[in-house]
C-alpha cells in the first residue's frame, strides 16, 4: 500500500512556542490530505482537510489561526500549531487520500503520527 | 444518531480464536468500507477495503458488508497475539466517517 510519513514523530516544546509537523506521501501524489487529532483511547477527530494549492477546510470548533495548514505540493502538507499550550498536547495524525481503483474508489493512508507534548 | 457505531470493547480472546468485529451505520449512501488496525502510539494501517456489499478475504482476514442491514464485519481467523490492537471501521460517502475503534487483546 501507499506510504505516508510524518515528521517529527515526537516533539516536546515550551508553552507559547510554535511547532510544525510535516506530512508527506512518499510514493503517490495526494491532492487531499487530512489532519486528525486523537486523544488516548478515543477515535480520530478530523481537524481539517488540506487541499493542494488552496486553503484548508477546517471542521467546526477548530481554530484556523491556531492550527495553520499549508499544502504547497502534491506530496507535502504541514500543520503548524501556533502559540502552543498544554491543552494542545495530543497525538496528531495525517492521512492522504489515494484513488485505489474504479471499483474500490478512494481510501486514506495514514502517517505514523506525531506525539506533541507542550510543557 | 451517529453516522457510524462501533462497540469500543475491550475484547479479549485466546490465541487461535475467531474474532468478529462489527460496525453499524445509518447512511445508506455509503459505498466504500474500510477496516484499519492501529497499534498503540502508531497511526492507523489500512487492512481491508470493500466496495458495496459482499465479502472480501485476505489471508486470515475477511471483511463482510451487508448494505441491507447497514452492517459491516471484520473476521480474524486463527487470531495471534500480534493481532492485539485497536480496529477502526471507516466508510465513505461524501466524506470519511470513522468508528470509535474496538480494542482487541489476543492472549497467548
């Protein structure tokens, strides 16, 4: 299957600083990528949909000025958590959408996730 | 009513058992159905994807979709301790919807 990478895998930062997380599709082009947040023992919470060459679409309740998304190329999307606070500590996962075939349609391939801890 | 319902478990089975994981959904427009496996502290990994109704088999895994009942299942035969993970169902209409995940532990 397709491979999606995320960097860094883990980051610890001080409150008030900004953190950038990269999501790359390694062997396919992804016009659409998704950013999720996952709390312990909880399901994925979609934060935003990142579209190459255009503005991201944010889910209700997600602050777009706090979670900046850039999708500058068909293989790279970045999420920047600005002025991070301890409540932003979480597991952030990106995914990329790929067309499987005409029968199965599209599916999402997930990155390995980034664990953010804000002190 | 949630778009996708999935029993969170936890589910514990002995090694070698047959495991049945299930999800129900409410939107009859869903056409694409997926199962993901997520190990602790890792991103979800696509296991199976199915279009419309029917069965799909891949090794020890069988995915089943019953659109008339709005019910999907994932069966794991001869379960192994390495199958211990959280299993997420997902489906797609205009957008993707995920279940909350079922935590599975296979005991050696």
